[in-house]
C-alpha cells in the first residue's frame, strides 16, 4: 500500500491550505493497494493534499471492511512455528502509514539486536 500526490494546476475549489501538500503544491491524494499478483484491490482518491496518510487509510473502504472483519479474514491463522505463535493476513505499507495489527510498515530503528536479527 502506498499513496502519492496528484498535482493540480488550478485548485478545483477556492484556494485553501487544505489542498496544499507538504511542499505547498495544490494536490489531492491517490492511495492504491495491490495484491500479491499486482492487481489493484483498492483505490482511494480525491482527498486534499494536506490529509495525513493515517486519515487517508482510515477513510478508505478497504480499511472499514477490515475493521468489520470482512477483509483480511482468510481461512484462519497460519502457524509460523510453535514458538512464534500465529500470523494472520496483513497489508504491507509505506513507512508513512501507522503500524497496525493488519498493516505492517518498515522498521525505523538503526539496527536490530542479535536475537532479533537471527529470527
């Protein structure tokens, strides 16, 4: 999952800071999600450029379906190993998104401890 800004030559509405992205261009967001075969499974657009990634995600239909248990509800948990417990379906997202039980984001730390690196 990722999102990008679509630059607008002229604002579609009265000029407003809401439509300005972090670099002060008038823009709107385009958020997309693809499956493991790179097929689009969700597209969200039309939100002002000042919208946060977290808000964009939470306003998406896919997120609402996940919250209702209608998506990412595969045939059941997959066992990683008896030591590590269960792993359920999840989305992989850009580092700008919040880390959630259904959304994995890149690790931001400097380095992993030896025990973590050996997993």
